[in-house]
C-alpha cells in the first residue's frame, strides 16, 4: 500500500485516460488522498476518526473507479455509508465540509420531508433533480469561465451602445463625415470606459423576466414533471423589465446575460448528466425518523412508503430531469441518524443492504469540548473574538475559562438532553450576552473570560441545575 501512495505529498494530478478527468471536481479528488482528506476535515471537525476515514475512502474509490477500463468500471458501485450517532457529534458537518472540499455535486435532504409517490408532498425523485441542479451550477461555472473573455467584449460593445445609442445607426449610413464623427465619439467613450471613468454613469438596461404559471401556483413549477415544465417555460411569454443603474452594476448584469447566451446548452446538459452520475453525493439526514414497524391502521406514507421509494433510487434507477435522464447506480449516498427511538435494523432489510458501511460516531467527552472551543480553524471562541472585534472590543479567553465552558456544557448534557456540541453555542452565548449587548457603548473595551467570569455569568443556570434534581 505504501508503494501506491509514494507521491501523496506531491499535489500534481495523476495521469488518466478517463474523459471525466477534464472536470475540475475530478482534478480535485485526484489530488487528494484519503489521508489528505482526513487532514482537511480535521481542520473543522474534532474527533470522529472512523467516520472521516470511511468518507475519505469512499471519495478516493470514486476516483479509482474512473481509472479502470469501461467494461469493469460500470460494474463497480459505490459503497454507501450510514453514520450512526447522537445529535451534535458531527454527522452533518462531515458531509457539509466534504462537499465543500471536493466541489462535487452535493445535496443534503431531510428524510422526513418526503412522502410516498402518489400523495401530496415531495417525492424522493426530487432529490436527484436537485442534485442535477447542483451539478449544472458547477458545469455552468466552468463553461462561463471558458467564454468569459468573449462575453466581456460583447458587454463592452453593449455598454457603448447604451452610452451612445445613435452611434450604431449613424455608422450604418452612407455619409462618410457622419460615420467618422460617430466613430471618433465612440472611440473616445470607449477609452473613458476602459479607464473606469464612467462607472457612475446611469444607463437603462432591459432585463428578461420569465413568465409565471399561475394555474400551478399551489405546487410551483419546479415540482412539475421535467418535460411539462420545459414545455411551459418555452410557451410562456418572456417579458422585459427596464431598470436604471450605474455602469458598474450594469456590467455585472450584462456579463451574466452574455455568458449565459454563449454557453452550449447541449454540452451543458451532457456534462451535467455525466458529472452527476459519476460524482454526485446525496446526504440523507434524519433517516432514523422514517424507521418504524409496519403500520396496522393504514398506509404510512411518510415512513415505510418513503423507504420503499428510496430503495430503487439507492439501488439504481433512471430519473428524468430537465438535463436528461440520470442513472443513480454510481451516486454515493451517505445516510445519518441518531437512532434514539429506533435501530438501523428497523429499516427495510432491502434498504439496509444498500448501506453496507456503518460507522458509529462516539459521544463527545469533556476533552472533546475543550478541543472544539480551541482547535478548529473557525473555533467558537475565535468567532466571538472576531465578531466583537468589529466593535473595538477585545475578548481574551483564558485556559481555565475554556475548561470551565467545557465542564459546564458537558455536565448540562449529562443531566439534561444530550445535544452534543450544540450545547457549547448555548453556554457561550449566555456567557458573552452582556458584553455583546453593551459592546457599542462601554468605555472599557478589554474583557478577560476566565473560569470565575464564566461561573458568575452561569450562576443562575447552575443553581437551576441543582434544584432540578429535587423536583419530581
């Protein structure tokens, strides 16, 4: 294994014959080994090494699959993951940071928001349609970069037309004198425009406005069948809205319109489908909330029904989207749940089998709370220091102050509902509440948050904790 990763410290991209390696996401993944992915996650998430390793291996396996011959590649399916652990230990944060890290199409959905197909509510196929939109946004951004230079040239000419509307019509006439005069005026304006001297000049810009579909206002056009939605978008009239704005704002708006006009729609759809099918990631949160024994009083459209509908999506099926049909065979699914009231075994056996990798996230200890307050790149203590720093207030967290915050949060979690690291938000907000309220008005701008200050600010909370033991 060590021989395979001898060049891990070198961020150069491995060679590959796969057509997908032209995508930015493929390049990012190929430059990151599992060890490097875990190291990046460590910057934001404390502990949970097993979960980090599992997702890092799953991401690297997607790149490995792309290096294989096509006949073998199509038979290798992703090993879906289910993260099991109490609330507030980092399940959602791992998926969120992972998506930001690799730049792949990613959607996070709550399993409780869906109902069985045929009933009022969102059906599970909308997950793949949302994933297609995320993939299209990535591809569109890449294609915009490719045509940006040409679009900027077009925007420059449009701005000149807005500044000197009559110049174009005069240039088309047969009078040489008028044409030369208009050309000189246009060149002079172009020089001023390029020099940034006209940024505050007001121009009138026409903005296209999509027509609404009032008869479907109750459900929204986004929830219609993709083919029907495309039909309505084509037949509904497109009106123009006129707005006055400075050139600096008009340039941004026109650049967006021109880049969108220049991209190849067919290529956008093809690359979106390819990207989503090979690199898409779906994070199914709160999957434990759709676990329940079979209902005896009627159809259970938001639990067992949703599981039945999820099964073909996870197993592999074709979903129609506005960019074309998308196969879900190689989309990576990461599910997560606390499983307080249910067990993973309460899921349908067929669905359990589609999540072969199970990772149990450990509960957070008092030492973990100390690390969460100090170690991550954007730790909570640093967030408050920077926020109040905008008011000229200096916060200084001492070592014993951080330990007191961790102690109190840990004890409250043990005696009340355990909400994990989210308890630190509650405790820390209570500690700095008075400082935050008076920050703009106080003359003393330096505050030291030590153990004595923390316990003084949380005295009422601690007293209520003691009394709660004797109240039935």
